[in-house]
């Protein structure tokens, strides 16, 4: 999933964790190029494991990188800085805002680590997928949602612990079709993730007997005034609107949807990123009542999530997001795979990952890999105001969704 540029910067640019290039962090020590091992990483079956954590450290995606690093670090802190019984050295690479910065950072990093985790931007992940096959090292994707990463462009070394772009939208399409809600207008930004979400929602909604009232693709990252598109929705005769927006665009769209007077007459539904994390603060009361689909909520009623939310709040002073949860799970999955494999070579980890079965202690609830992609429960959520704090309350489970 990629997030809008200019509006995201305006909303969140004040978040100041900026660092260029590559840096070593977390457990252990050293620097890139300074390891005595000829292969860069620890390798083998003993010694420290060097993990490349690829996250945005500067630019518009920085808030996601902050959350992802916090989730990764929380798991390590709870497990004595070890994965598979071995110390971990986390080498952090700055993904930046896209493949122009992310791909070179990973190219520089990969020879110096045993395994790589993270990546926000789908274009970055697609740009390096084949590199992991060539190097025979495992990539555990912690966010990037392009369907092709575990579909047409897949290889045995690339695994995803987060989601694919089709899952949440397909689940919402099925749900709304079952509600006999009437016709739905679809609006999304005009780029790959938006198009994948439109396709998934439309397929599921129409298969369930639903009717599309109209579709609009808005210029990606540059739309400040949604009024012309809101007029289309108003005049379409739609009974509801489905959208996919995130970051700054999610804030702008939700606020303008309310200001235009549509919230009361044409209910708004969306993929979960519409109301995930820091955007809720910018949306304020305009977000209340919006329903979304997502693989995670802080409000999930299970023991693992209660412990995760409490520990994350204590460590970071804020509620966790889906981005933090995914990287917490990435560490958990890697721990299981290293324990099973007995070493961190790519082929050994691939075999171990394929045999893990259910990840039954995840904050999102139990899930498992299907075609190297999570098969997981998707939840219907509704934004509610709980004592002045906006949260994504869980309405119901919509079932398991895997490869779509």
C-alpha cells in the first residue's frame, strides 16, 4: 500500500524521526561492511542473526516506519533480544518514499544481512522481489499490499505477514451485498492500490447481487478539493459509498464528505486504512459512524491482543496500529521459522515458513500462510467516540480471506 504524498506531508510532516542512509540499531552492534563474516550475515546455525529492517525513516511515510519499528522492537524486548534462541542485530535501512530510494537501500543492505523484514511501498517490494530469489534470502513483507507480490510476481523467497490489497475490499463487497443496501458508488485514488481495491470490491459486490451506482478515480496525491466528485456521488442515486483512501487523503476526504452533507444521507464505508491510526485525530467527529474492514483492531477481544495493546501503550505512549502489529507478527513468525529450521539460510527458512501452520498467538487472531500470503480473519469495524478517544470498534467477524 502506498500513501498519498503532499497531503500526508501536511498532516504528519511534523513527526520528526529522520535519518538518511543506513544505520545499525537494536540489539548487538557494528556497522554495514564491518562484519568479520565473509557473507555479511550471521548465517549458519549459531552466532547472531542480522536482520535488515527496511522502513521509511524520513519523508511522508515516516509515521508508518515509526510504528513498524516500534512493533518489531517490542517483540524483541519481550524475548531478550533473541529470535530462534539467537541474538539479533537489526540493521535499519531507510526505504524513503518509494522505489527510487527503497530499491538502492535494499541492494546495499541485502549482502550484509541474513533476512529482510518490512517495506511499506508496493513498488519498492516489486522492484526487489527478484533480487531475493537471486540472493536466496527471505523477505518478510510487513506492509506492501500489491496482489502481484504473492501472485504473478511471486517467488519462493518472498513472504507477506500483512495483507494484500484485495482482502479488505473483497470482504466489504461481500458484506454490503448481503445487507441488501442498494446501489453503491465507488471512489478511490487513481493508482495501483486504488485500482486493486476497486476491482476486488466490485467483483464481490456484483457477485452477491449488488449494483454499482458509479465509479470515480481521483488524481493520486494531488486532490485537495473533492467537491466535484462528491457532487457525482450525490447525483448518482447511490444508497452508500465505498472508498479506499489513506493518510492525508483519508483525512481530507472524510472531512469534506461530512461538510458536503453526505454523511447523514449516504453512509460511508471503506477499506480499513480510511480510519487507521493517526488519521482519526485529523478526521475528528466526521469519522464517527464510518464502517471499514481490516485484519486488525486494538479492540479485538483475545488474550494476545490485550497483552500486546497494554505493552505497546506502556512502551510508546499510544495505541498500536495495524502497521505495528504486522511487524510484531513478523518477528514472531521469524522466530518460529528459525527455531524450526535451525539456521537462517534462505532455503531452510522457506521450508520452515511453509510448514508453520497456524500462528495462534497473534494479536489479530489466529492466521496462517496461504500461497505465502496471510489467510486471516477480516473484521467489520465502526469508528466510535469512547470518552473522547476515537477507536475502531469491532462490529463482527466477516470470515477468513486468503488468496483472492
